[in-house]
C-alpha cells in the first residue's frame, strides 16, 4: 500500500474551536444544518437499506409485528445487536440473556462516545443526551471525519445521526412489510458500508502513527475475532491498538528530543 | 398474544436502555470537563483504530465458524476501492465505485 506523505498537521491539534460558542450564536440556520447532514449521511442510508431489509424479514419470521420492528429500530437503533436479539429469540433465549448480550455487543460505543466528546465540548446536557442516541459505527465514522476537518457544526452532526436513524427505521419496516420480494445483492448494495468505511479510514490516515495504529489494530481485531465469539474484539483491539499507537508516538517524540 | 406483545415491549425497552447508556455516559461525562492533553492525544487515535478493526474483520474474516480468507470478493474489491479513495478522497464516489465493482465481481466473477 502506498503511504501518503505525512502532513504536518499531526502535531497537537489542540482543542477544536469551541462548538459551544457557535451553537449559542445560532449562526447557522437549522435548514442549512439539516441539508448538510442529509448530504453527509446518504452513504449510510444506502448501506442501511440491505441490512434493514434483511433485519425486517428475519424479525417478521420470528413473529415480531411491524410495530415491534419499528419500535425496536427506534428504541435500540443498533443493527448487529438487533440481528443477534432476533436470532436469540428464535433459539428461545430469555429476555434477560438477550439484554445482557445487547449490552456486551453495544459497549463498543463507549469508545466512540468518548472520542466524540472531544469535539462536543461544553455543549448542554440535553443536546448531548439527544446526540448520544444516534451514535452508531456509521454515524461516528462520518461525523468524526468531518469534525477533524474542523467547521463541522454539531447540529450538522446531529442531522447525520437522525437521517441515518430514519433510514434504519424505514428500511427495517420495509423489510418486515415486503422484504422477501426484493432480490438480495442487487447493485452491489451489500458493499456500500464496506466501501464507506474504506473511504473514511483513508481520511483518517494523516501520518505514520495513524497508519501503524490502523495496521496493528486491524491485525489484532482479525485475530481476536477468530478466537473470541461475539463483538467484543472490536473494543479490545481498538483499546490495544490506540494505546500502542500512542506509546509509539510518545517514544518517537522522545527519541527526537522534543518531548513535551 | 397480548402477553407476548407485552414481553416484546419489555425486551425492546431493556435493550434500548443498555444500548443508550454506553452511548450517553462517556459523552456527558467527558464533554463537560477539561480533558488532559495526553488523553485527547490518545482519543485522537481511537477512530482510526475502531475503523480498522471493523474493516479488517469485515474484509478478511468470513463464515461461521469464523475463519480468515484473504482472497475473496470483499477483499479483492477493496483493493481498487481503496486506491480510488486514496486518489479521489471522495466519500460518495468511493461508495458508488465500491458498489459497482462488487456488483460486477459478484455477478460475473470478474477479476478471477
């Protein structure tokens, strides 16, 4: 893989310009935020369509009504754990064990929520509480890339979350309603999210340390996923990879004698 | 029937609660205090780590039970898709390109 020339911007980026001030000033009309959010969220929406359809079909087969499906997508809004829950229902698992599994699967959002906090400093509790609802792998990836470019208004990020949310709810209902009539694999749609993640990681590779972190974490994640059932490998590998990358960065800095 | 509906409702609410807390707590706790510089630097590496964990397991680990398969449709299509992303730096273009290549590959087994 061809390495990108490192940009000098990797030195301490410092705090993002205070989102709070921009939010308080309300300099951006709500309509503009929603528009920008829609534009940023469309790859997520395309990616959610086949997943949502598949979920709707499966959930309906397990005896969930359209209302149950809509409610679960709206209340839980976490794709993989919803699939797992439906599969467990099919196996006759107890509600408590399903809820516990859901917690384990979705605990990876702890890390994403922490990383987003850097860009949402000082915002009101109610805004943060609303924002938290929409944190998924996909919305996190899209918004964190935009935040790092700076100038991404928190309302835009919120609009991304809710656009993705509506797309998810809509496609799962559609799946429950008529999913079995739609041919699987049309137009390469199953690859939308893979391509989106590939593109987003390219935006994140802003220097050597990032590339090493990505490589280490990816290899650890793939290896762990083989021996570790479930999804906890994502959080374990990410913690390990980010920490190793951080240590490497520190070591690098010290070696060059500009330790700070 | 009504009782089953009630059970589902409780299940959904429980799932929603345990999903919301890990999303909500770190955000509320960390966004409203000054974070130490080293922690911000560490968090700066978290997105690339998470994305990479998702991508590697998505592209190279397949099947049930899971096993590594280095060369199959998903990983092969990833190569031109990644090059396209590096070249154009366009999210939308890369998604369209990836989908088109995957469609070609899975429909016609192009490239093998």
